[in-house]
């Protein structure tokens, strides 16, 4: 989820390109940038809170402008054509607004994935953490870390475990129920990954 810095020249080109868009298209791109490089139409619609016809029209224009691309083979998944475009849009959203958008995205993901939350834990942990909602992020962070660890993404898993422990500390410490047992497991996993990292 980390963003690479965008050179000033590229930033200016992107800003000029975005300036040519109408307000609805700009807003769509801002919200999509919060969701991620790839994003589902239904999550975008839920976060934007707009009518489907209006959204379809804006998406169609952005596809024709080659700002977005349709991910063939993935049902209702769109992508930014360039990650730099997404990075600039995301960086330009004020922090308070970005937190609100992360919360909307997380809640839309939760509603959508009630039957398959395990597939979404990494995204839910990210969006609830970015929204500043510690109580909502806490249950997802350890599960997301385990999921990343299982995929051999140890560095990202360690970051999530560290985020969990930092949030827990801010909330009053690791002997707080219901997090005591989880905290012990997270510390053990983190220590093991740190040993592996050398």
C-alpha cells in the first residue's frame, strides 16, 4: 500500500490531465485512488454514494480517455492505467477527507464480503487503520498479518503486527481484554519473523 514519490514533471503532467476532467470524473478518481490500484465497481459505487447510471457514464469516459482500464477476466474490476496517476490523486486528498473515504471503503468491503472476510482481511486492516478506527482495525490486523505471512510477504506481515501492537498500546496495553491472547500470539509471530529477517 506504500506509494512511491512522483517526480515533479510527472506530477505536473498528471495535474494538467486531471484538470481537464469534469467534477464527477475527478471525484470518481479520488475515491478510486483510496480503494487501490485495482478497484471493484460495486465498492466504488458504495463509497461514492451515486446512482449507477451516473457512475457508468463517468467510468466509460475515463476508460475512453485511457485513465482507467478494464481488467479483462476479472468481473467488474477496474484499474488505474498508471500508478503515478493514482499516487498524485491520493496525495492531493486532504488527510481528514482521506480518513472518511477509507472508512467508507472499509465498510463497503465489510458489507460486500460478509461471507468471505478472510479474503479481504488485508484490505480491511489497511482501510480501517487509515480511517483512524482502531477498534475496527484491531480484529483484522493480526489476521491480515497471518495471511501475508502465509504468502511469504514477511516484511508486510511484520508491519501489520507492529501496527496492531502500537494500536493496542495506545488503547491501554496488551493485557486488555479481549486482546491479551491475541497480543501474545502477535508478539511470538513478530519475534519469529524478526529472527528470520536476521
